[in-house]
């Protein structure tokens, strides 16, 4: 009996409904083995649960994987199986896949169906009288034989290797995460969980299971690559991998020891993907890979710049294929080599010219260097390259410099295992390419440690003696005097670095001129890059002289939040140089000529190069310059320029902001004499912050009431609420408690209030602290009884754009994001008082307040101007102007084009300051125009005319917003057939608070029927057109003196 006859007989021995995908695996394996022959091995992987299962059979030849066989239930439709994520995952690992349901066979090669055959029909399996058709048997045998005959693919290109490694590391991460979660849930003290807890306790206390699974998977993948590089032509397997990792990489050897665990039952599900990685390693064209990653090869990148660090692209290609979102979340972006080259050259120039160290970075007796955020070692590679460039050709001192300087005085700190591993890998490779191979007991001074966390010298880390020693040595360096600190620290606005030591050090930045900064919510000071700068400053404070050369987020140069930080840095360093590289997409930065300004990284946040110098006797000076333009142009400028040749603008930071950029002293002095709106108004606050806009805001009351009713309905489970409304639990929001609190709420209807959501865009808001994180009650409850409020902001630069436009007026409660990127601050014209000093929420507040909606009516209105400001106005004009008259004047000035242009840079920094005309008559005229503009923005008076008329028949749904000019008439189309007519381009592009008003308004209504809002939108178009005319009149009264 042939192998196929035995196989068919086994199938016929059971009823069809009894045959599962696992029923005849043994017979399927015997059939495959009969066709395969002696040299090909068929490994049946045991059944796995969950979404991360391995293929059913792994086919190998001399330790190389030929492909995979996936086996399904006999009645399964294989065409449907082809479309599943499972098959896509297997195809990412191998381009040679065989799928069968016992009778149908499909061979996939390079993502396409290479062949498909059917051994028999289902009816033939159920009928024991039937026999196999020899022609079909021959066809299936041929298909399987062809599948077996495919040679494992050899990888010879570093980019393809990075991508292939990333795919396997990503699957490995999923297995590790699953197993870690299981061990945690079942409280099993497995080796993997022990490693996780060790890293959490001793490296990074905020480390999550997902983060550890991610970084450990990367570490194992790169550890195996390191092993293969050293194994050369020898095959690497689970049992010999660690012996090929040099003793110079003791910690990496220690971590790779985890491979010993894979034979244990709990890790058997992980073993197959590790073997996948090993198979790939053993099929590398190692010579070609080494040549691609060699530092001796002088290749060019896409920008025609010489690649000085090939491993940069290797790891970036890996991350792009591995998890691009994770890369963004971690702030892991390699620093472009032209930028690194400039910073390192600048440091070297300062050492030579300012510190009189003639050999610069190559001086082994005076120079110590720390890269405090090493990443993959890009800065360290550049430092080594510049050290070697100082040596004469064929110099005999290279070995001396390596042994006595590079291996003793050049340090690096990195807390992520994967970049740490790559840094060691490429630095050792760089030395190897320069004729030096690390010897036993020699090591690079790059340490796995959290820069911002001190470590006890008595530390003993369980399970990892090498990490214990590593941590102790890292702490010695943290305490050691360092001359040069450099690097690109992480940018993380929501920092997880909350250790006691760094938070205590950070307190220095919360004071300016001896007083605590008045910033209500200085979150920016908690950004990781700020903490790293504080670390570097602390190191330099401890020595007589030093240099810090870094690239970071550029916000600290100009943002008001950082005034204490700026003054503190001035107290430490004699000289500071700043190159603002701009590229801030969030601020919509452009070149001075209005052209495109690109970031040197693939991020939205603008960046800057900073060079801080401390040296006794060095005169105190501060310098600034801008690099604008395309990314390529900035790269070229970095390569071309040096610190001594740049045309610097010298500036003097002044109290209280201590800005790190130059602004015309004459203009600044004049502007600083004006009245800040922050000093004009008594009470003010940021707008409402909900943290769940999608739920608490709605276009109409009925829609919102339905949501609240669902939330109160005990018959609807929390799970259904989460699924329907995405209301997740958080440390400050317990869904269960919020639902209970809502059910107890009385007079619910009074909390449905109209809110100023965006400029000219009102929404219904459920205005109660049960669902809103920051209702700003003490301010918002004043906005009633015909009261109005100015809405402005203090950080115009954050909003972006060429012209400042952070000014609006409202007669409604307002959202903090009324302006683009938030920060809208509300300044009521009047304070409402009733003498009770309570509000309907029952909380005590600093000012007496009234029930919302003026229910009792027993209150009085008082102007919200400070006593000092009222005194100034009365004395300056020698007459009384009413609050409405003053408010009108303020609003007119804020909409003066000349004011906005003349003080553009200063308006970007803090709250606007208001100049007051000497001419009482001009004051009155401006006040009248301001009041007209206020009425215009509040849509108080219906505007007549044909501007903005809604034209066309259709479904009234906003499908696509398109502004076109037809026959010299501007039109805003909302779909193919309907549009707002006679809208000038100036009106369409009119911006308030960083938002193009009309475009934003319509975009927010995408896919909505706007029929009931058409008349309102027509009035908004007319109001914007009228605003432009009023602004021209205002400019006529202000341009000559403002």
C-alpha cells in the first residue's frame, strides 16, 4: 500500500463530522515525511491557544527553514483561510507556505498561489468503496515535492535583514507579552517575570509589561545577530548562541542566557519563533552584510550625504518595520549625522580655542565625555571618528588612544536594552574596522542605566550579577567629574521619570528672581528633555569648568513656562549658543520669506542645538541664530558651518522672562510699558477642560440627553457603555461611581448649557463636574446676565502662523481648546456677586458667586478690572470710561493689523499687552469700533446682503469642503451641488485662534446635515467680511502711533 493509499484510508476511517484539523495530523505528517526524503525534516508543532500560534508544521533542511505547512479542518474553505491574518503573519516569515484541509492543497510562493490541487472530493472520503485517482495523486505529490524543493532564501542586504529581523522580533514580543501576562495573572515566579521585575525595580520603575516584552524581544533579536557576527561561518543555535557573544558584552551574554529557558514547557510556544530568527541568521550572506554595515565604506544617502554611521539606518529600518507608533511614543529618533557632526565639531572647537586643550576631544589626560542619552551610540561614533581624524596617517598612537582614552574616558548611558545592545555592537564594530578588537575583560564604557536615577553602591540585583556590576559602575560615573556632556535626550511631555532625586533637582526651575513662578500648570517643565538638561547642569555645577552640547525640543528658548529654567542656566554657564532649527509643524513655522520650513526629524516638534559653556574668567555672553528651510538645506548648513564662522546675534536675557532669543531692545522696552491683559483683569481662568469632549459635547440637546440617559440607565452594562461611548476608567474617572453620581443628580436640565466650543461654533455641553474634569466654575458662572468675556492666550508661538490672532469674545461658557492647541483664557468683563460665597455645586470659592442662570436674581455686577488699572485709566484720561467702553477699546487694539504686525514676536511669548493712545477722542473712536466688532462676533445684529448665501439643491450634507473661484466669485462647496456663494478668499481664510474659522466650522460637521445651521453659517460669513472692514478702520486709527 502506498503512502497516499494509507493516508486516504485513514481519512475514510472516520465520519466527516468527527474530523477536526487535529484529527489526522499524524497521518498528514507521515505522508509529508514519505514525500520529503531523508534530508528534510517535518516538525509538528503542538496545538496552541490564542492568536499567536505557530504554524502546524515546520519544514527544515540542515537547520534552515524551507517553509511552513498550515493544516485546517476537512470542510474548511481554503480560499477564506488565505485572507486571514494568521496566513499573512506566516507569509511575513516565509515566502513558501503550504495550506491543506487534508484533501485540498494550496502552495503559496512569494504571496501568490503557485499551484493548487485536490486529492479527492468530500463525497469520496465518506464512501469507503472509492479509491484515489492516480492522476490526482500524482498532481498532489508534485505540488508537495515542489514545495519541499524550495531553497531557503539568503539575505545579503542590511535593509532587508533589518526588516526580516523586525517581523520576527515583533512576533517574539507578542509571545513574551502573552507569557508575562500569564505569569503575572497566575502569580507564577517564572524566569521571564523575574527579569521583568528586576528591570522594573532597578532600571526603570515605571516599566510596563508591554514595554519590557518589546525591548527584551529586540534585545534577543540583536543579541542573536551579534552572536552570528562572531560565529562567522559556524551555525548558531539555541544552545551555542551565548558562547559566540564576546566576554566584552557580559550583560548581553547574561540576558541571552534566557534562551536556556525555551526548552521548559511554559516557553515552548516562544521557541519556534526564536528558531525562526536563528534560521534566518544562518542563511545570511555574512560578508555582504558586514560590508554594508562597515564603517570603512563611504556611501551616500538619499540626500547625497556621506553615511558615517551605517547602523543608524539599520536600526531605523528595523523600527519602521517593527512598530512605527512605538518609535514615536518613545521619542526614539536617530539624530541625523550632519547635526551630530556639527555639535561634536563645536565641542571640539571650544575645547581647543576656549579651554586651550590643543588636542581637543583626543586629549586623554584632560577630556572626559558622557553621552547622557546614548541611544544606539550615534554621538559616540562621531566622537571616535573625530578623535581618529586628529591622528596622522598610519599613526602608531591609535591603540594608545583606544586603550587609555576611548575605553576609559568616553561614557554613555542608555536605559533601553535594544539601543544599548546596538550601541555596543556598532562601537565594537567601529573599533574592529579601525584595526582594534576588544580583548577579554575590556569593555566599552556604555552602561544600561537610567540617567536620572541614582543607584546605591551596595546594590545587589537578583539573577543578573553582570547588571549589578554594570549599575555600580554607572553610578560611579554619575558621581565622577565630567568635562563634556552631549547627546539627544528623549522628548516626553508626559514624563515617566518621577524619581525623588530628579524631581528635587527640578525645583530650581520653578523659581525666577527669587520667587516661585506664577504658571498655573507648568507641565512643560516635566518633559524628559528638561530633566536631562537639569541632570547635565547639575554635573557641571559640581566642577569648575565644562561643556554641554545637545539637541532638544526648542520650546524652552521662548515659552513663558521656562523662565525659571532659563535664569537657572544663566546662573551656571558663562556662555550659551543656540541654533534654532525650527521645523515646528504644530506652530506652522515657515521661513522668513514665507517658504517651507522642514524639521530635521520626522516629528512635529521644533528643535534646537544648544551649547552651554562654563569656564572661570570667561565673559558672560549669549548667542542665537536661526536655520530655516528644507531638511536638506539644514543638513548642508550644519556640515558647512562651524561655531566660529556663524553670524551670531548676541542678546541679553532680561527679567522676568529671560528669553533666549534677540528681540529689538527699543521695541521690547516700548512694549513692556504697556498693560498686560493679565494685569488689567482681576479674575481669569483657562477654559473648560473635559477630557471627554466626544461624550459631553453634542450638536443638539436631544443627542446629548440620550447619552446621559444611557449612562444613568442601570440596565446598560459598563462594558456596553465603554463599547458605545469609549468612556474608559482612569485614575480620575471611575465609570461606576460617575454613573451612580448621575443617578442621584437633581434638576438635571439646568446642566445642559450652550458652550463656545470653537470660534463661532457653539455646542451643547453637559456642564457638571461629574463628567467634566475642570469646569472652571469660579469663572464660568460669571458668564451670564448679558455679561461677556474676552478670550485670549499667552503663547501665540504655540498656535503658530505668521500673524497673532489669539483674541475672541464670547457671551457663553468657553472651552480651553477654543484656540488651536488649547490655552484659551477667559477674562470676564463683570464679576457677579451675591454675598453667599457659594455656588450651586456647593464648593467654597474665593469670590462670592451666583447660581448658574441667575435663578435667584439677587446679585450685583462689578467690573472685573483691577484697582490699579482702573486708577491708571481714570488718571490718564482725566475722565470716566465705562467698563463697556474700555472693553471695546481693548478689543479694537487686539484686532489692529498694525499692532499685530509690529509686536508679532512679543505677542508670541506671553499675554498681549495693550498700548493706550494719548488722544481721548481716538480712544472713544476705537472703543466704538471695538464694540461694533464685539457685536459682530457675538452675531448680535443680523447682517443683510447676498454674501454667503446658500445655493443649490441636495442632501445638505457636508461631504467635501472645496473653495473655488468661478467667474470671479468665491464659493465654498460642501458637496457636488451645494455651496455658500460670494465668499472672498480673505473671508474663507480668516483665522481666529489659529483656526481658519469657516474651514474648521464645516470640517467639524463632516458627514452631517447642516440644513438647520445654514442661516447661522450665512451670518458668520457676513460677520467675517464685516470684521475685515472694521479692522481696516481700526488700522486707520492706530497705524501711526501704536
